[in-house]
């Protein structure tokens, strides 16, 4: 499994991202994927990846809307 990210997670995120309290990823699956790479999972790792997913979803929705669609497609990511 390959995961590629462009931005770096910063613990002191902007206020816009601070209000995200719902985790958008499956914690056990994230930990499993990290373990498969031979690493341990820090306590803030799942929250960080969830914040990235939230940002990706928002950007994909914006792209879909900009293209006159209400449906987010794979190409929007």
C-alpha cells in the first residue's frame, strides 16, 4: 500500500482545521498499514492522517463544484 502526501502535518493547525473532531479514517486499519511498514504508531498519527483526509475531501468537493458537479469523483482527488 502506497500513501503519498504533499503537505506536512503541524500539531498547531489553523483554527479552520481545529474544529474537526470526527475521525474520518479507521484507526485499526491505519495502525495495521503503519505496522506493515515496520513502524510503530504514535498517539497523534491517526488524528494527523484524519486531518489530511478531511482537507483532501474539502478540496475534492471544491473541484467537483468548480466543474459544475455535485458528485465527487476519483479524479477530483
